[in-house]
C-alpha cells in the first residue's frame, strides 16, 4: 500500500508540473512573449555561429603557439613510434571533430526557428547508420591494434645487451638499484627493509648477487643509445613511473614487479642544447595520486655516454659494503694506515 501511495504521489506531481508548464506557455503567448522568444532564438543562433568562428581561430592559434611545448621531440627510440601513433589518432579524431562541430553550430544557425519553414523529420536510415557504425569501428580497431603492438613491444623481452635498473617508488621519492659486474640483481624481502642499518630496499645479504648491487636515491643514470630495462615496484602504495620525455609510463605496484624497456636517443647535455635551456633535466614523475606529497614526488634522469656512466658507477660503493663497513676492504686498509700513522714508535 505504501508503494502505491508513493507512485500515486509521483504521478500526480508530474501531472501538476506538466499542467503548470502548459499554462505558463499559454500565458506567454497571450502576453505577446512569443515574439520575444523568437527574437531570442535568432540572437542565440548568431552567437552560436560567432562561437564557431572564434573557436576555430582559437584552436588554430593554440596549435601554432603550443605544439612544440605540448609534444616536444621524443627522447627515446620507442617514443618516436608512440608519437606517430598519437598523430594518427589526432588526425582521425581531428577530422571528425571539425566536421561534427562545424555542422553542429552551422545547423544551429541555418535551421533556427522560422515561421516560413516546416520541420522535416528524418527518423531512420539504414545506410547512414551502417556508415557511422562500421567506419568508426574499423578506425578504432586499427588504433587499438597499433596501441597493443607498441605496448607489447615495450613490455616484452628487452634486448640481451640492455642494462637493468630497478626502480622503487615510496612516499614520496624514488630509489634505484643497479646490478654490479655480475649483471644480476640480488633478491630482496620487504621484511628486511631497515633504513637505520643501510638496507632501504630489504636486500638479502646472504644472496651473493646482492654484494655488488649499487643503491642510489632520486637520480637515475642511463646510457644514450643503449636499451634499458626498468624493473619497477613500490614500498607502500601504488605509484606510477612517468617518463614524459621518453613517452613511457608504468605503474609501480607493491609486491607485483612490472617492467618496461626503451632506448634513450639524446644525452642530457644534448637536450640542454636542443631546448636552449642549460637547466634542462629529464624528469621522472609519479603519475598516480599517492598522497599529500604526490606533486613533489619527482626524480631526475641523467642520460650520458657509456664512458661517463662507467666513471659514475666506479665512484659508487655497493650497498652491501655500505651496510657492512667491517667487510669493506678499503675501510680496513684505511684503518690500518690510520693506525700506523697514529701509533707511536
């Protein structure tokens, strides 16, 4: 019974609202507001046409002024193909955009309300429906196929000579690990994470592959024209490795490693020359909202020559020795020398 009364109230409410609307329309006609409404429609039609013209000029102006800033030259080999796919997508959708928007606003102007024209109803046309269903379906299938090909290419097997870098996201920064001479990253376990004892990634020191791994925070070094495979993870919440200059992006998920690979085309110094910006740096940004410090979660990517990279790595100490200084031969040697100097003869 209660449901019946609720439905009845809704029905009566609709009928009352409909009658009030009709009564208002009749009163407006009697008061001569019909003429005012038609004039208002005419003004709106002209405004829509003006909006079309001004809007198209604005689109062209923004494209000329901002095209190099919105999509600068890709800094990775794979990014060139991704840019090409993007331009194809922009071309197809751009044609559809211009055709539909011009027709929309032009029709609003051309077919404004008129006492000298009767409306023509066009309810159904099989040929038209077939055209605007099949053509978009084929176009989208082609675009999706391109996307899948490129996606599986950068997430598939990296070349055998690719360098390996482990990228770990945390609130709110980035940590990197490089394999040493053995070219293998050692195992780690999240319960082993111990910042106080120099084990920020939870490396398992019993695994000998960890003994030459190098740990670096906030700055990732890569070699120009050499493929690099990123092994990506996170400590706390979901982050996302965003490399806009290289056209790369991959989620960093706790407990679920993800990978991608690419080949840098330009060094940081070359990009500084290209952009005429001596302070230019490749940015590693978090592309996944991860907390209040999300906007400041930025790292730096340095792309350099193989010689420069080798010199940088040679100056780094394996994290195993940082965490266990008593095992560091150089520390022992320095201690012996210091003891010899301070011991009275």
